[in-house]
C-alpha cells in the first residue's frame, strides 16, 4: 500500500482520462488514509463496467470516503449542486456563507453498501450497490467520489447516515450508530443515524441560510 506522501511524486497527467493506460500508475495506487479500518472489503482493486456490462477498468483503487455534493443527486445534477463539490466546482471559503463548521465536506461509504474510490470517476461507467445489499441502485460513476443527502427532485426525501435502504450515492458505515464526516473547518465529527433528516440535509448546503446549532447533531 502506498504511503500518502507518495502521491506528490506520482506522474498525474490531468489531460488524460482515468481509464487511459497513461493513468494506470495513479489509478491503481492505494492509500491507507482513504481506507476505513472497519471496512470489510479489503483493498482489492475495483472493476468498473458500463451500462452494457463492458469492463472499463479492473484496477481502480478503492476508498471509503466520498465528497459531499450537496442535497441533489450527483448523477442527475453533475455540474450544479448546493454543497462543496460537483463537476468543475470552484468553491472557496468565502462561498460557504452557512459557515464552514456547519457544512459537510466528506463522509463515509462502506464497501458493503457500494464502492468508492479516491481516484476519480470513470467516464461512461456505472456504480451500483453491492449484490449483498438489500437495495439495488445503479448510478453514473461520479457517485464513486460523491455523495448527497437529499432531498432531490427525483428523491424528495433525505437519506440519513446508515440508512438501511441507502443507494449507491449515499453515506453509510459499519460503525454502530452513525458515520464520520469531515466538515469545512477541518473538524471530524460522528453524525448519528438518528439525526433529524432536515438537519442532515441542511448540513450539506454551503449557502442555504439554514440555522443549525451544534446541539442538533
């Protein structure tokens, strides 16, 4: 497993697709910082296919943490969302008017629910819940690196952490009672699965104007 410091020395060519042969070295590099000790899936490479079942990559490094896109589904709204990360987003601290200490940046996704990676999306790829999970949900591969809280036009509900019906774009962990999340101020906090759904949704917006106090989560 690669040391996190090695990433600075990897030859990353941002002009190449993740699936390009020139991205192989970076694509297969595994970093312990992106792997949760509670995960049961190990560090085996991920195989990503397109909607027709064709293999696009078979050596994608796994991870168990994904960035927070906001309330909206990343697949349906890839370039527009209410959180900190989405396609070509350029959010700075001054844009987080709700306050960095009450805005989610990243959260856990256990491999028993769906796959995730630190590396990046796979163009034309598909990401689905793992076969053993009771819900079958397939999304565009940007959910390999992004999650959302809801509500969204097609899903007018909120999926709190560890939801038993979580889709491939939700947050889930094997920790009893909730998930760890990184906030915009750099703090890491454990959000309980009993959190008020509306509060959880508010935490995913950067400038929604919602008032959330620390005793609500």
